[in-house]
């Protein structure tokens, strides 16, 4: 079963919407769907869970008299997601977890949040010197272990 990429993008934008000030796009607009698809490609059960959840969203929308999830109003999309969350309780949390991983590691988001998009190594981060006096109470207790 394959995932509907456009539907996935709409749902991701619903889960992590764009900021009202326009500084950050929604997760779907940012392309987080590719991260979700990549994760699902290596795990057939995950792919099946996501594909069935997306198909169920389309079914909910059609039962309400519209052509599909994309035709729903923003408020109706939220309601549809809540309905699916009750009917298939693993779909929304799983998709949201994958969305967060992809969204908050995307360079534009990291930069907008004033972080660094680079890994901590090999360059490392500047750390303030430790306050060694904080260990004085521990040192004062003496040895609490036995030599092996």
C-alpha cells in the first residue's frame, strides 16, 4: 500500500501548522513528508499504519459529503483527525513523532529557532567551566564503594 503524498502534506500541515507570522512553514509545506516516507520505507508495518490512517481520513471526509480530506474546511480537518485518533489511536501519535523529528531537524526551522544546524561533533560547543565546589558535599562523604 502506498501513501498519498499530497494528503500526507496536508495532514502534516495540520499537525504542525505554519506560524501565523509566516516565519516558519507548516511541516507539509516544508517537505517533512519525505522524512515520513523514508522512515516508512524501511518498516512495512509503519508504512501500513500510515497508509491505512491516511486512507481512513479520506473515508471520513467522503462520508461528510466532500470529495476528500483536501476539500474539508480547516475546522473539519481537525475534527477528522480527532475522529481518526479515536478510531486508530496509533496513527496520529506515530505520524506526529515522525513529523517532529523531520521538522525540528530541518535547517530552516533550526535556524529560525536560533539554533545551529550542525552536529555537535567534531567541532563541539563552548562550555562554561564547571564549578568544582559543587562537588564538595560528595567528596566530604568519603568512599561509598568497595574496591574490586
